[in-house]
C-alpha cells in the first residue's frame, strides 16, 4: 500500500518536513515493531487516557533487564513487583479522572 506524501510527518515527537524524515536501517522499531507503542502513548495522551508501559520498565535496549527476569523473557518476582507498582500508579491516575455522581 503506497503512502500519500504530505508536507510534514510525525517523527521523534514532532512534525518534520517529509523529505527530512530519516530512520536508520537498524532502528529497533523497524525490526521489532516497538514504534507502535509511541502511537498508543500519543493517542492516550491526546484523549486524556492512562497509558501503562511495562516494557520500558522491564527492558534495557531490546533485552529484558537481568534483575527482573529469570529466563530473559518472563518476569521474576522483582519484575512482577515493578509491574505491580506501575499498575497501581496507573489505576490511581485513572481513578482521578473518573467522574463521580
């Protein structure tokens, strides 16, 4: 599917001229699809929604932090502890936005 060229395009948190947008061939998001998270985060912010990002807390580059996983993939007790803290904060943030009768 071809893309329609526009005057500006979103890149690294700002609109830049289409012809100046460049991405290195070894960029993580090209290989692993992590760029989708930026779109979700931006959508959530624009719609006053809470975005919960476990990946950034658990990962270092493209690998999970050794202290937070026992096998390089699944969280260990410390990893689940880190996730719980993030979830509790996200729930509290979401509750602040709830309208009460």
